[in-house]
C-alpha cells in the first residue's frame, strides 16, 4: 500500500465505492451498486475493446446464471447461451457419456466470458450510467486501514495523477493488479502447482460433438469444448512453460485426434487455429479476503486452474455477496454481509479447489508415468459409470449444486 497522497489535490473526487477491474466480478459488483442507487467508480487498466474481446472461459453454472438473472444481468446470456446437459469421458478407446442433467435435473450454460463482459459493461456504463475509466495507469491504494481510504491513478488522456476517496475499495483486478500489490504482510497466500501445462487452443472448426469431451490418454489429457457453431475450444496437456510456437497445425491436430479418439465416435472436425497459448496449471488462495476497507473478489483473491471450469463461477459468487453486502452497509448501515463476506466466500472457494485437484487426478493420472496413479485414475473413472451414488456425488460437485459449503 502506498503512502497517503495529498487529499486536497485539485484532481480529487469522491465515490462511496471504487471498483478495481472490469471483469465479471468487478462489473457485477458495479451493476449491483448502481441498481441500488449507490455511486461507484470502476477503474480498468485495459481498453473497453480489449476486455470485450479477451479470450476466457465460457462455462457458467446454473446457480450463477440465476443470480445474474435476479439482478437483471442475464438478458443476453439467456437469449444466446447454449445449455449443456452432459459431457463425455473418452478412455480405453471408447466414449463414455455422463448425463448429469438426468442425474440432477441441473445443467451448465456455455457463454464465452467476452460476451458476458460485453453485456455487463454495456449495462453498467450505457444503461445504468455507471462511471468507468479505461486505460488507467499506475493504480495505487492508500489508507486502507482507515475510514477514509483512497485510490490514485494516472489519467491516460491528460497524464495527470487523479485521486479518488471512498468508503470501500472492491479489489477485482486479478492476479497482477493493484489490489494484490497492496496486500499487507499478514495476508496468507496458499499456492499449489500441478507441474503441468495446458496448451489452450481456439479452432475455427465446428464442434465434433454436441457436448464437452475429456480425453484421458497416456500421452496426456485433451479437452474439447463447443463455443459456437463455427468455433471450438481445445486443450492439450503439455510441459509447463512450453512454447506455443513449437505446436504446429499438424502436430496439434495429430495429438488431438489421438488423445480424443474413440472407436465408436467419428474423428474430430479440423480447422484453422485462431489462438495458441500455454497455461501453467496452478491454484492459489488469499486469506482472508478482506483487509481493512479493501475487499477482494475473483482472481485477486483466488485462482483455480481451468481443470473443472470453476474460475468465473467463483468470481460471480464473490461478486453477488460483495455487491449485496456493500449495498446493505451503505444504504442501511447493516454490516452483517461484509462481516461474513470472507468466511462465506472461502468455504466455496476451498470446496471448488479441492474438486479441481481431485479431478486433476483423473485427467492427468494416465499420463503421469506412474502405474499406481494410472490405476487409481482409471478406478475413479470406472466408478462413475458403475455406481449411481458415486455418479450423483460427482454430478453435484461438477455442477456446484451443494446446498451448503
């Protein structure tokens, strides 16, 4: 945290809440505040065009969609998103369908994060009249332990330093934002590295199945995620830090065809690769999620590898609780929501992280080179298709439908 600036600066302004970051968490918090008549300022280091195109996850759990719907934020999603009711494991050379909707009555929605962000920023800035600054630089947080915190930043147009005083700072600016940089020494960050990478691919190719596919293979995990009628997301397990340029078009499709092969299914539909980047698989959790007047949400507080598609869902869960808690505090003087915010969020966070680690054992055990890990991974898989109780328990965790965490 930076030393306190001069609060009598001619560039000073005031908002009850300053929200750092215009991702799903920050924009959801901002929209909740605006709907309640609470003024806030959103600060984002990137441009509007960038955040509306930045490739990110696309799986949203049903409870999260309902939470957006209750807040008037799901209109675009409900009109355009695809519902997913099952997925398929591919192992032992065959496809094994897992119909989680039949087991639970619940489903997933597929709606790429750039589309959700576009919807949320339009609602916040263009419909609800919320204040937002794009392209800001050198964001710094001040006096977070006082009752008069502030945020300073450099205006991208004038180059001037601006100062905003507030009651609360919502830190929704990700793993490398100003919120993480301002954490005090008492913050505890727990980290887990999987020791593997995933090559994330976006292909200009129609989906090869009407469902998500998880390939369990001795050469490494592979994933197939439909995004639209013309575009498919793929993942390939690779060494951490691998160079995407080492993965030619031919190599990518050869590995995908082999790792997702099933004798009872047609081959994959191939197409031009639009994106290649390597993700090093790791998780972290910051505890607590509140430091004075700074309240963390989303990737600023916790990062979960995309193994179980939980990241955006956790960010939305944080945002619902944080937005509602701020509204209650600022309009009614009711602090209960903010007092319990960190503890309530972290219960779901740790549950989702544990499931991600458990699922990694299935995805990556067969390629570990360890016969024991391979055997236990396949045992977990087979149990899902032979035990109704195991299948129901897995579906509950996959969909995030537990009644309590």
